C-alpha cells in the first residue's frame, strides 16, 4: 500500500529580485532548517489525488497563499524502510569553517 504525505516548505532566505521564493529548477526540494526554512506536514493521504485536493484547499489559506509553490507530495510504500543508513552530526562550528569541539569517530 502506498501513502502520499503532503508537505509545505516555507523558505526564509532565498528571495528573488521581486522578493519571491526561489525553488530549484529541477523540481527537487531543498530544505535548510538552519537557514530558517519551515517545514510543515499537512497530512498523509491514501491517494495522490487526495493529496492534490488538500494542496488546492491549503493554497487559499493564510501563509500558504503567499508561497503556493512550496508544496511537495511524497510517495511511500508502507512497511518499507526508507532511511537505510546511519547518519553523522555536523556541528554548527564545522559549517562556519571553525574547528569542531570534538572529532567524530
């Protein structure tokens, strides 16, 4: 069984020349919560059509109306692993180019 989560990503610091939000040209999603991006899960739906209908309704609501292209519909199979590897933490100091407080093993 497949489910379709509907997300909205509000980008805070990627304004174009007319203060509009810039989205990747390839249709992908770029999320940087450290840069102020705000991610909202609007719901998980049983069909892509149901997710699209919810997106149409949400586009009329406060906040969403200002960023109508921030929606993303996912597609997931239930009972299937979607994150199959571990992860590492990147310290804020590492991102700024400063020395980390400790090294990762």
